[in-house]
């Protein structure tokens, strides 16, 4: 693994590079309030022997500084930022893999900048939140995330680990490192998320202003959706989103990750990596 920083017109961008640059390239986009290592490193270990992986810290996350304006976090604007980044670090066609918010970014990017995209891998994102979840009104989502950010302050790292253990059925020492990487230590000794409330709430607004369904009719590349089975309360939302994907995207494959929740790549890294590898090899 190599850690790189580049400078674009919007500032510094932090990213990680794995595998042989001669292998097929995959751009990896993490979820909301996450970072590249947190979302992907455990999965990357299973893919780097066959693929060239670029794992980005998106604006306001990890070691990439935030945007200054709320509107910059609109999906169309994040797509433009991503286009500028990719032009500097990847030469030739590539695949895009996104988890959660990153899946939505991948969809909107491919809608606007399809030229070099070979295919999309969506990890439990870009198909339910918020449009296909009836309870997920703007006020409900905005208030929920505001409260989450207010409460995401921890006395020590052990308290962080206790919280993040609940996000997966497969906790291990690596995940302790990944969870800790999401936080900065304040002067008072407590830990707060590196992603600010301003960044997170701007992104929540973007979900409502630029729905993922607007991108679907423009997706002309092979697309793979891997989705979580839990919680079962989202089954109807998942079914609706999968139906929309299949009606708009000609070449789409859909697979459930058995027994997983939203962090599919944490719960079942081997199963997730095997499906991705097989699909990518078939589409090459």
C-alpha cells in the first residue's frame, strides 16, 4: 500500500494505492462519515492480487480537507471533483466501486463522466436511501444525522470500539484500527469524528436534491449491486430499488450478501470479494 496526496483546484486529496498498476483499475469511494481505510482495507487485502485499487478519502473525510460551501457537496459537484482527481491519478479506463454514499457518488459520476468507466460496483448503496424508504423524510433524515453527529463524541478509544462493534457481526483487531481512524482527539482529550457536522448535513441535503434515481437512465455500463440482508425491515425498500435498477440499466447483476448488514464488506469480506472478482473477470 502506498499513501499519496495530490493537489487539485479544490485543494489536497488523500488516497491509497494497492496492487499492480498494470492490472484493471478500481476507484473506491467510501460512505458518509467514513474514510477509505475504514470502508475498504479489509476488502482490499482480498482484491489487490488481481486488481489495481485507488482508495480515496472524499472531501471532508479522512485526510482530505472539506469543501467550504454546502453546494459543493451536491452529487453533481462531487462528480466534477472526482473527475479532476481521476484525471491526475488513473490513465485509461477504470471501474468504480462505492459503498453507501460512495455508491451514489459513483452513479452520478458515471452519469456525467461516462467516457472511461468500464463498470460500477454498488455496495449496499444507490438504491434505497432516501427515496425508497417511506419513513425517510427530509426532516427525519436531517434530524437523525444531526443527533448522530452531536452524540458521536467519545471519552476514549475503547468507547469508540464498543459503539462500532454494533455495526458488524465480525469484529476484529483490524476493525479497531479502522474505527479509530475516523476520529480526531480534541484538546479536552475526547474523540470526535473527523467528518464535521457541516459536511455530513450538506451531504444529507444532497441526497434529497439529487436523487439516485435521476442517474439510472444514463447508466450504460455493466453494474453490480451487492446488498445487505439485514435489517429485514428494509426488504420492501430493497425490492423497489432493485426493480428500478433492472428497469433502467440493461446490464445489471444483483446479489445478496448472506447474513450481512449495511457494512457488507465488513461482515462478509471473503464472500463480497469473491463475487466482485468473478463479476469483474466476466466483464473484462
